[in-house]
C-alpha cells in the first residue's frame, strides 16, 4: 500500500463549489423579449450564500453560472416610455441544484392600487420591500416606482412565514396628506395589492412644532408608515406650525413612525425614478394576510396621535444617542455611527465610507478594540448640542455577519414643546439601556449631570431606571453622561452635551 499526496490542482478542484447555469428570460407586458429590465440574484443559503449578481443582456435573455444554493431573484421591468409603468417580479425561492431556466413575464403581474378615498389626493411616491429568510439568513430586495406599479410572485412557495413584504405609498391631499403602509408575511411574494382606505379607517397624526430658541427657519418631519426602509413623507413646519397626516393604524396591516429631520430639505414632489433601489433595514413588525383585492375590514374609530417636534430637540424624541448597530464578518467590521468616528486596536484601521458609516480592518484572532463616535445636533440656526460615545469591546473573526457587543443609553426627560424644562424642579429622568447589555446584561451603570456645558460633572443616583437630580436656574443647560460596563467587561461612555435647557 502506498500513500501519495494529490497535486495542488486536484485539491483545488475538489474544493471548488458545484456550479450550475441559470438562464433568465425577460418578457414585457406584450410578451415580447425586452432589454428594459434590472434583475438581481442574491444568495440566501448554501455554497452560494455570499453571491450577488445583476446580469444583463440586450437580447432579454441572460445566462450566469452560480454555485449550488438557495437564491432570491427579483426583476424590475420598465415600459418603453417614461411613465409607462413598472413591473416587479419576485421569486423568493430559487433552489439552484441543476441547470435552470426562469422566465420573468410582465403579463403575470397585477396592480398595486393603494390610494386614499380622496378625489383631490395626488400621488407622491411608493416603495416596495421584500425580505426572505432561510437557514437563519435574511436577504432583501426593493423597488421604488410611480403610480403604475404591478407585482407578481414567481416560482414555488417558500417555507411558511419566511417571506415578509411591505408597500408604503404617499399621497398629498388638499387638507391632509397620507402615508399608507401595508405589511404581509407568508410563503409567497404578493401578486397585486388593492387598498382604498377611508379617512375614518386611518389614524390622524397631528404634528406641532414650537419656536426654537433663537431659530426662525423651518423644521422638516418625516412620517413613515412602516418600520423598514421607506422614502418617507416630508412635512415642512414653520415655528409654531402644525401639519396633519393620515396614516395606516397599527393592527390594520401597517405601523407608523414620525421623526424630525436634522437638516432643511424639500418636500418630495413628482414621480421618483422607476426601478431605483434603496438601503436595507429591519422589516416591519406587523404581519397581515398575503394577497388581497378587497377593501379592509370595517374600520374601528381611528385614534388621533399628536407628535411634538422641538428645537433644540429633546434626547427622547430626536434619538440623539449614537446608534450601536455594528457588525463583523471575517476580518472586517462595519458600523453606522455618527459621521466622525475613529477606531483603535490591534491592527485596526479606519476606512471612510458613506456619511454616517465606517468600516475597519480587524485582526484575525480575538482582540480588544475602542470605537468612538461624535455627532452634532441642530442645523446651525439654533443651539444644538453634541453627542459622543466611546465603546471598548473584545471581538474575534466570524464566518457570518455578527453583531458587535455595543450598547447605548437613552435618556427621556419630560420637556415642554420648546424643548425646555422648569428651572429648579426635582426631576426623575428615565434611563434605558439598549443593545448588547439590554435586560440583565448590565454589570454597572452610573449617570452624571453637568450644568456648565460639561466642564464639571456630578454623579447622581439612579433608582428604578430613573436618574434623580434638580434642574439648574433658568437659562442654563443640562448635560448628561452615562458610564456602563456589561457582564462581559465591554464598556460604554456616552455624553450628551447641552441635552436641554431650563426656563
């Protein structure tokens, strides 16, 4: 018996993933081959889980060779002229285990007809998002389109409740504006969607804005009916102004949120570019049924919800604490902290990305790191404030995207519409830990307060999730600092300079 080593070429061939040919045919609404398409094939699980391609051929038929695995396919087909309509076809389950041919046929689609019962309403924009989960991995696709959008499911059913899809549609009315969002969870993508909600079935969001101290410019508020990615309905608000938006209430297949935009902008008008893509984000939490071509069930009385937009914005409403969403994969770590950020650690180097995002090169093994982030609130027309955070943590290489053990602390002081609190009052400010240390993951947490812009700090007691202290004299500012250590030794020092002022 003899034992000999295989040549390197044979070893490489043995390790090469099994691949198959995927052929995709594209047909327009007349059943004719078209080159006006944008197709994405995204790996979900198996050897091809990391693959993502957007093949194209002018003939309308494109061929690509990919490793064996589960894929998500979505294709956007456009008409021959501007404004002639968009077809979005989604195959949430494409099991590539042999040479396969897929036909994307616009004739299989049905309309997405979501509009209020308001004859004076004018269409603004629409966004559709689908997320597919298999074997613990989630992938997504989305489309932004004009009023003539048609959609269809393609291929076999996926596993039950593994497909989440939502559509957000925005309309401008003579008196009220509309933010309509509907979410679905099933084994299939949608083939058509019809919703014509009456005003009585929608929730009324009244948005009020106080005059900021020293400020005279407009504020801008984005109303979003879903918790996932969406273009939002931007409302300009003058000082002491109000705006009314009718939104899909929770429990009716939609959720809504309101947030203040940190900088001036213009309200979106007209039709967005057909087939454009948007960023990915967590899915909306409210599931509903999968296909519907009838109006919603008889409405219950819709609530009136009031949201206040203040400047300087309060920590509770402006989300002024830095986000702690960060991931690591292999020897790369990425995070979307505020724009100015640095990282230090064993062999770590900062690489600039898009605004508000950064990527870092990490070491192969476990190492300790320090990540700092800084952001300035306000647009320069009125007093703002500064938010800083510094995290220390230990991380090692991973084979799939893994959340880094970062935490944040949220303060929620009770403030007036002008973003101030009564001078001299004894206050109990809610303190909430979010991220890796949420729940029982906190080893220690201290809170300090400064009334001189952060020059000096005084530690204050924290009991039952509230920090107790007395507000300073009128016209002074209050700054807040949290120092946290979790049960694994990771730390956070977070400072909100000039969080609010007293009156």
